[in-house]
C-alpha cells in the first residue's frame, strides 16, 4: 500500500543511505521534449542534508540531461527513485525541485571541498523535497550486490590528469578569445565538446569547462580495482566453499541421525528382550 509524507521519515533516511544505487528522472518542458531517466551508482554520491533537502554529486557522462532540465526556465522538476534489491521489498520516491552548482563555483566547493571530490565530478544537484512516497516493490526482483564499478572514475581521472599537469594559459595571439586553452585530452575539453547542451538543445554547463581550478579528486589509481570477472570468480569460490561446508554439515547431521536411530532400535530391542524373560508371576 502506498504511503505519502511531506518530508523523509528518519527510518527511511537510514534505509536510503544503505542503498547502492538510485535513479534520477527529469523532463524538458516542451511537448516534444524528452523524458530522461539516469541510473546513479557510485558509492558515496548521495547525501541527505535534512528531511526536506538532499543532494548528489553529478559525475561526467556523455549526456547532461538532468542539468539542462534543472536550468530550463520554469522547470527544475526532478524525481529520485530508490528500490530494495535485498531484504524486504520497498520502492521510495522523492519529488522536488533541483538546483545546479557547477564545478569551480563557491557553492560547489561549499558542498564538496577538493579533498572530497570524486573523479569526474562536474556539478552538485541539490533537491528541495516537497513530497515523499513509498510503495510495496513486490514486483522488483531480488539481486545480490557484488561491488561498485570503478571504470567511470578511472576514465575521468585519466582525463583530469591532463588538466592537472599544465598550468592554465590564455589563448595566444592572434586569437582574441579570453577563454583558457584546454588540453584536448583533458576533462574540460570533454565538457566543452559533450556537455554544453542537452539532447534537446537546452543549455547545460555554463562555467565548469572554463574554470581555472585544477580538478583534484580522491580516486586512488594504485588501489586494487578487481575486474568483474575476478569479482564473480571470488563469489563463485565462496559459494562453492559454503556449499561444501553445508554438504559436510549435512553429512554429519545424517550420521548423527543414523546413530540416534540405531540407539533407539537397540534400546527398543533390549526392552523387548528383557520383557520376554520376566517370569509370568512378575507380570501380574
């Protein structure tokens, strides 16, 4: 049964922060504008500031629909969806209005100092929540969580290295542009080429691609990042070991049951033997 709230209940905040992914839904205002739904799964990106305010770190991608919809005049509508893949079923929706703070702005730095920034982080999406809804989620399959992928952060970090290596410099004469010269391999060049407008042609990034701030991040490329194949192999090995232990435990249980059964049979036989040798006069 669906339930609705004007703010996020405490028990649901605790549940939200345990989830490994969420979905973001937005839409352009024009009648032929596209509806966008984006999955978000990088650990630690979603934050609850209060029962009526949440925000998440928006990472670089080939599209930029959410930001463009947040900035369209008169728009800003956004829905966040969580659902349970493990444990009791549940679907949770947060309806609200979103605000964008781009990388390189003071507001962005207030939410994420450079020491906490993820590789590829291009903006903060702040959502003022005006309605919360929960429903059963009985139709959502059960899935077992394995791990977060690191491909996106690794790719973004490799691009950001080119923006960190060189000092920002102005375009040389005879060009009259006041913009910074970007390394074509860097993430700011990617933002310029791919993230300035949406699929529908709506304006998206305004300043992050021209920021003179170096894109420092927390991604540790020296840390072990196992492939999906390695993760699955480890999971299969663990499952096999668990199965072997369960089988061994089952065998031990069967042996105990058989021993108990034999004991019962021997006892019953002994009782019958003794009873058959008791003098008739004793049975009266």
